[in-house]
């Protein structure tokens, strides 16, 4: 019996960093056009991994990603998440979220109209910038004949207008999105890549109570050092209060990917809080001073 209690304690401790429970607030399932993961498999994996809570954030895109043949089936999506919660009454907590591609006011309004009737049950909205005026910052063509700084600066400058197109999202997703497929030996994004753009974006987020996501999908291995401490410190210096953690998992085995490392990064940068959401209202988990 004592051995059992000891092992349970070790397992519980493995889910915490500095007394903070672990969460993954950016996960995609088969309701997204770029994933085949079943929600039951995601929840089971999260439970086995010791995550306290997850939020499913399938794509709802009316920007350049728009595909008429695959618009999020919001009715089926909402019903499946409700059923999943009944299957896992003791946890992990399962959030009902979406990821909206930021482009302009018209595309954002179209996305919001698509979820009409579910506003009161929606927990969390990620606003993300994938495209620029020069195409998807995920594609090889975006980086052609450009240095790292030139590519990242171009993305950030375009992100300014797209981020400012709305204030009705809860966090800005993957601020370092182009680093995912960047062809450079050093893929790290730095605040110095475009201070003007970062400051414009951060001021908009802070003025509207929007947080910043630390997205771990840019790190393909456990060995790669996490970047972004300088970026997070600037966000905090301007008044930013909270971050969320997201794996951006499109396959089940990536759920919770390097969440502990991301949490340690946030603490090292002096971020005051990690946020989780219920019906668009944040719960703040203190990171500093613990």
C-alpha cells in the first residue's frame, strides 16, 4: 500500500512545475482539415500524460486557408466535445475552443457568424496569423532568397495589421509561426528581428486583455533549446500578464509536447500568470513568486 501511495505521488509531481498544473490549450482533432486524431484518443493520452486540462482548438478559417469543402462542422464538433466530457468526468478538463485565422475584419466576422448559437458554450479562441501578403509563412517559397531576419521581419510586419483586425480572441497563437519550417541553421525568433512590429502587436494584445501563446510545435526534438525569453520579457515589460501553453498537436503523441519546458521559459521571463479558460473567462495560475 505504501509503495502504491509513493508511486501515485511521484506521478502527480511529474505533472507539475513549481506547483503549477500542466495544460495544453492548442490541440487539433479530426474536425480540422489537417488532422485525423480522434478526440477520445486525445483525451486518453492527456489523462495518461498527467495533464490537468486540455482545450481542443480546431481550425475555423475564412482567411487564405479557406476551403469550402472543409469548413468546421460546428454542430458535430460541439456535440462530440460534450460527449467526451461525459466520458471523462474526473478529468482531464476538456475545453471547447477554436483557432481563427486572422486576416481582416470581414474574415473574422465571417468566422464569428459561423459559430452563432455556440457563443455561450465556447471556452477559448486562438487568433493566429498563418498567411502574409507573400503567401503562407509555412511554405518554402516564403523563405526563398531571404535571410532569417528578412523572413521573420516580413512576417511580423504583416502580422501587425492582421492582429489589429480584431480584439475578440483570447490569445495570439504561435507568434513565431514561420520558425516551424524555416530553412535556417538557427531558427530562433528574437525580439530584435522587428521591435517595432512586436511592440505594436503587444500593445494591442495588452490593451484588449489578450494573452500570448507559447507554442511548442516549433521544437521537433526534446534537445532543441526553447527561444523567446527576450520576446516574453518585452511582453511583460509592456504590461502583458498571462500566457497559455499549446502543443499545436495534430497527432496524438504530440499532445502536451514540451509543456514543462515552456512553463519554465515563462517563469524565467517573469510572466506573472498561466491562464486557462472557461466560457471565455480566464483563470489565472500564478507563475512568479512561487
